[in-house]
C-alpha cells in the first residue's frame, strides 16, 4: 500500500480516499436499498421488489401454481445449483438493466432462453402426466420453434399468469409491499423526533 501511495502525488492522496469512500458508500447503499440479498432466496415476494412485476406476482398468487410453487420453481433451471444461480444472475442483470432504463414493454413475456427453462420445468413437474396419462411425450422448447410440437402454454394459456397480465391492464393490482429498507433503529429515531 505504501508503494502505491508513493506513486500518487501528495495533494491527490486525500481527495482520492474521499472519492473512494464516497463511491464505496454509494455502492453499499445501492446494494442495501435494492434488497440484493432477497434475490438469493426462493421467496416470491423478492420478484416484486420491482413494481413492474406486481401484475405477474398477483396472477401467480391467485393461480393453482401459487399454492405449490415459487417463481424460481418455474423460471430458473433446477438441474443443479450452479446453473440455477448463474441463470438467475444473468436474467436478473438483464431485468434490472431494462427496468432501470425504463425500456420494459407493456407486456412482459419470456425470451427464448427463459421459455426453454420454463418448458423444461413444466415437463419436470408434470412428467407422469405427460408420459403416462395423456401420452404427449416430452419435447424441448427449441423443437417447438421448429414447428415440431407445441409449447405447454400454447394450450394452457392462462397457466399461471393469464394472457392479460400486463402493466396496462392491471394498473391497481394488490400485492404485498416489500419490507421497508429503513432500519428499525432509524425509524425509532424519526418517530421520536416527530413527537417532540
């Protein structure tokens, strides 16, 4: 560290530490306020940290899948932990970029990579139904793109989000509010100041 500091002109050392401290503080604050830790869990309420997802959360919570699944059961790979969190991180970064720049479409639908994961999870959960009862077999999403079959949601259109889940058609949806990021000790100080 001393060698590094010796290479920097003396008048720039303190401003460099101040700027570095400000950047580090803003980084920690951003991570805390965006509730990054919740995205490592399987809790569906993490999805509504971003208000854009509220109509999708509500339609899922009122569907038959809402009682038995979480968002991650359908939307991330379940073959191993590494694939699960790698996909979740890549998809999350894509979503946060789109939402940060206000580039989201009115109707959010999965991209091809997500559709493949979703269809694999449909098949994973409903294997017995697909192979023993209705005998539809199991195909990959890529095969549906080639016209070799249908995706699960081509027939099951309202499972679990319905075709009307979008930002415009459900502007006043009700979903649980994310927990406040303000620490309890700070809330207590603020409340005490207001009563004085």
